[in-house]
C-alpha cells in the first residue's frame, strides 16, 4: 500500500473511530422521569438551620426552598415584564419562580409557547415544567430565634413599585413584630440580570446576628437530550477557579455534618454559582469583592438539586441597618450579554459559564469570529461556511505541506517496491534500506500525517463552537432549513416532501434511514474528496474506502444541520485545496478516471494485483 493512501486511510479511520467511540460510549442518557411531588419534602427541611458565627459552615437546610403547593398557588404575585423576560415573582418567600424567555420558543410551530426557564412548585397553570426557582432569606445566628427571620415560607408585602421592569424596581417588606424590619429591593435590567438587595433595620433594644443567603433549587433533572460533549448541571466560579459538576455527581455528594449531601467552598472575593443548560442558565453572584460561601446540595428523597450563596454573619446594633446585594442571572446564554456582565458589572470569569471545552484557547477566538461573521452577513448558515473557509485558509500551509509530502512519497513508490523485492522476507534489511532512501531523498514519511493530526484539535474546536452557540437556535439558512440547531427535516423516505406522509421522528429506530438533503450531500462530498487519490489495489482497502463516506453519511445524518453544513463546507474546500495543490505541482489527479476505476475495482478478477 502506498504511503499516500496510508495517510488518507489513517486520517479517515481516526476521525471515524473518534465519532464511533463518542456515539457508542457517550450516547445521550435516557431522559430522567419527573421528580416526585415537592410537597413531600419534610417540614423539618423547610426551616433553616441556625447559623454559626461564620458563614463557612452550616447554612440553610437542604430543601429550604421547597414550599407547600397550595401555599404557592394562593400567594399573591408581582408581574415581571422586560424586553426579554416575562413572568412573575411570588410574595411567598419573595421567590422568583415564574420566568419565560420572550425571544425563544420551544419549537418553530405556529403558536408554540415561549421557553420556560423558571417554574413554581405546585400543580398550577404556571407550572409548565418541573419546579425551578430562586429564593432568598436570612439565617439566624447568635441564638436568634429562627421564627424572627424571613425564610422561604414568609409572606411578604409589596411596599413600593408595581410591575417589575427595567428602571422600575419593587420593594418587599416584612416586620417580625419583635424589632426587626426586613426589606428586599428587586430590580431587573433589559436583558437577564436581577439585582436583589436584602436589608434589615433593627428597631429593638438588643443587637441581632444573622446572615443573608440565596438559593437556586431545581426539582429533578431537566428532561433534555444531554450529551457528554457539553456540560449541563451545576457550574460555579470560586476566586478564579471554574468547577463543573454533573447532576449525577451532585446526587453522589458525601454527607457533611449539619448539611446533608453537600459540597461547601469558600470564596475570598469573587465568584458565582448556579445551574447551566445547553442554551439557558440561572446563576447567583454576590457583589464583586464580597466574600461568601458556595454550596452544592442534593436533597435525598425529594430529588432536589440546590446551589447556595451564603454571605457572612452580620451584627445589627439597635437603631442600625445592614444590607447585602447579590445578582441573579436568569436567561439565555447570549455571549454579548454575559460578556457585558463580566466587564461592566464585575462578575469575574462569567464568560466561562459557556462550555468552551478542552481547547478553549481555540474555541473562544473561533466563536468571536463566528459571532462577527454572523453580524456582518446576517445569516448563520452562510456565517458557518465563511468561518470554515477562514479556518481552512489559516491551516492551508499545513495542508499544503501534507499534500506535497504525500506526493513525494508517491514518487518514491517504484523504488520502494524494488526495495521490497530485493529484501524479500528480511524485514530488518528492508527497513534499513528504506530509511537510507528517505534520508537520501530528504523525505520524512511522517510529515504527511503530522499536519493532519495538528488539524484535529481545530476540527473539534470548530465542532464545539457550532454546537454550543445559541445563535444557531431556530436560526434559518435557506429554503427548508429553518433551524440550524436541529437535524435536516427533509427525508428521502418521502422523496423530500413529494409524497404525502410523515417521516420517522428523531429518536425512532427508523430515523437513521430518514436521510435529508444535507446528509446526502455530506456523503457525496466525502466521496468526491476520496476520489482525488487513485483507488487502492488491495481489495480490503478498496472496500473500506468505498463504504466510508456512506457510513459517515448515516452516522452524522441526525446531527444538527449547522454541524452537517460545516462538514459539507469543510469537505468541499478541502477537495478544492487538494486539487489545486496537486495541479500546481504537476500532479493533477485524474478525477473521473479514479471514479471509473473505483466503480470497476473489485468487480473483475483481472483487476486483482499480480505477484
């Protein structure tokens, strides 16, 4: 087998194995059934535990955000309306538990509902999804009676404001009747950031010690198709250190005395914590420079996943006031908004809440370029093609070196065959003479493969960028491609819409045979790229080459249209590059001759290589 074909087979098989291993061992897990009724949480879990003198140990009890369903349904609410959000907050606990995203719908169907981010506890008309909410409160310290501080089940009164909107904050108030008056001012900007200022006024005769906290609680795991190429679960930053924790790892946390299953970390100055999905995120962040304690918790039995931010204990003297401010991000993971909150609001490392992957040093600049191209072109499909062109242009020197090396190796094939004839079965002699030949002709047999290997991280980085960016969500390209984040909706089974019947849905065992236009173009582009090189004389090699494009076509056909479009563009540009380089060096391939040979090879015994 000539080295040119060896390198091509190696690169193709390596890519195939990577995808095959991912598909086999890291396939999306089965959807987790909805959590049990959160009202089953024990009453002891409703009351916060007493806080010690520091905020680094015990905080609110696990499950402290849960409340009875009837209480949630009957509690009065305050409307939330911004350019990007709509919903309400409950005066029971002052919890933000009803939030939908105005710019995003669950599907492209007419009349489809908005994407629901947060949902309250209880079987009410608001509870479209499993309960998911943010709640705030105070933990007593220094012997203060827990009944004298507000918690998740405290009913607040609206002291100021109407509908919560940008430049229109609301103020909640609760008087414990024993000298402490608590207030909570909530404001929201035009995008996705809430600012919550909790304050306490001591009108009594004795000092009070207490600590504010914030909780994000999620009942059960969201029913989405999670894949291991993307993190979904808890995410937090602690003084510059990023940590991503999967739901299954939260459920397996060790038991901490006084905390239940928990993972507790202390931040000296900066950080944030919350839950992230593919496109959406809910995160708590104390004011920049504020030390705090970050906690991840799991409530066994109730199936509640919980993240907390606990601020240090405050001592409020008689006649004095104390307050603490935290921020709540609840919305879409739009890079521009997240970057602005990092730069302008001071939420350290907030852009890292987007899962950039192992090759973040490549994915970040690639994303910036894709984002810029999308802004210039105005169409994400064409932006993907443009990005692929730019990347291929940057790696052109590597590709050129690889193609030239393979061409040189091909020129040496007659001499190498002669060496094999002379050496016979003496492999040591053959290797020695081949190394002398390489040295004399100044050829490195690995130089054709090394540039291909160097391009693999670039391939995965570009794949990651296209997979995680929210700009592909429901983004159209041309004609029938209305959503680049979904598979090609056309199907060969109904002749691409000419026949009047539906095709198998994604997840069906027959979906793999429901090939659309883009997957078929992917297979054809791979096949044409393959035909730039003469078909191998060995029948086994020829069979591998013949099947490879069509195997990839079926394997990748169910991927997002944006990814398949990238692969088509990549194959097409690679084909043009290789054809041009080979022509420039006097090695213009006989493309149609190779195609004819590929069809004939293996069908006639006369085509078998002779000894």
